[in-house]
């Protein structure tokens, strides 16, 4: 698919999402539902982000230790 088509589809989806949350345009309380979902998912989001950050830093520390060992071997 051509990038311009993907761009247009993305913009249409974006506008539909904005329209969904404009108060008074739809009979449902979409904004209230969004707040409920956000409150319910926020803790899980923090857990996953924390795990990802910790995992990335752990891998970085392992990489640094490996590089130090390789430099020490090269000096010998």
C-alpha cells in the first residue's frame, strides 16, 4: 500500500477518534468511559513500563560488564 494512502487512512481514523470524544455528539458518555478505562489500566501500564525500563537497564549493565571484560582481555 502506498504511504499516502496509509497517511489518509490514519488521518481518517484520527478524526473519527476526536469526533468520538466530543461531548454531546453521541448518545453515550464516551469521555466518562475513557476515564473509567484509564483509571483501571493505569496501574498495569505503570507495572509494564517499570518492567521494560528495568529490563533495558539490566541489559545495558550486562553489556557494560561484557565490554569491560573484553577490554581487560585485550590489554593482556
